[in-house]
C-alpha cells in the first residue's frame, strides 16, 4: 500500500487550515513554501556534494575506476589481516586473563572475531557478485581487443601470412614474460 499523503500544516490568512496536500517528503504545500524548501534542500545537497568533492581533491584521492578490482584487492587485505590476527591468537598461552574485576577476554581474540566477520562479509559479497568470473570476462575482452589491434596492424603493414603468424607468436611470448602476464 502506498504512502498516505499528508495535508499541509500551514494556515490560511483567515486562520483556517490550508487543506492542500503537502509536497512529497514535506509538511507544507507548494503555495506555503514547499517548493522553496525542496529547492533549498536540493541546493544544500549539491553544496554538500561539492564540498566533499573539493575535500577529496585536496586529499588527492583518485576516483575508483574499476570497483570490481578494488573490491577484490580490499578483500585480499581483509583476509591478510584475519590471517595476521590468527597468528597472534595462536601465539597466546591463554585467551583469557585475570584482573581484579574477574576474567577478561584478550583483545586479540575480539580482533580475530571481527576479522572473521569482515572476511565473511567481503567474501560473501565477492561470491554473490561473481567477481572472479566478471574480472575474467573483462580480461578476455581486453585480450580480444589487443589481438584484433595487433592483427589489424600486421595486416595494414602488408606482412605476409607467415610473417603475421610469427609476429603474433612474438607478441604472445612477450606478453607471457611481461610483469603481471
């Protein structure tokens, strides 16, 4: 069921209730300044967004161009953090210690529990979004583009079919030994 429209809370000059419907998300109608408030709210939102963009520019924060790779990278960091905390916990002689107020759980154990929760969150997100498969498809598309460009360039240079095949083998060999290849 839809949201019930509210009546304008303003009063006419004679003191009677307005009776018009308030604008969406507002408490007064257009005639009583609802539009003005809406415009002011939008202007405030734009100003806040501009302020945030300016702050990010001052911090020299680069925009995220490839969110899939960034998510995969931060997931790797989360897993590495969890593994580091796990080593700390494994080195503990006891997961609890005594104080004058009783027994306490060691901070490392609480950190490990949080790290496990974060891992579940990030790995679950990656699995749900099929990140590995998406990244593989992107890489395959990029490879297809490179192959088409190399093939077209070789053909444009007037190389024989044999020379083109040899050049493609050379390119493939160089790509295999290139960093990240």
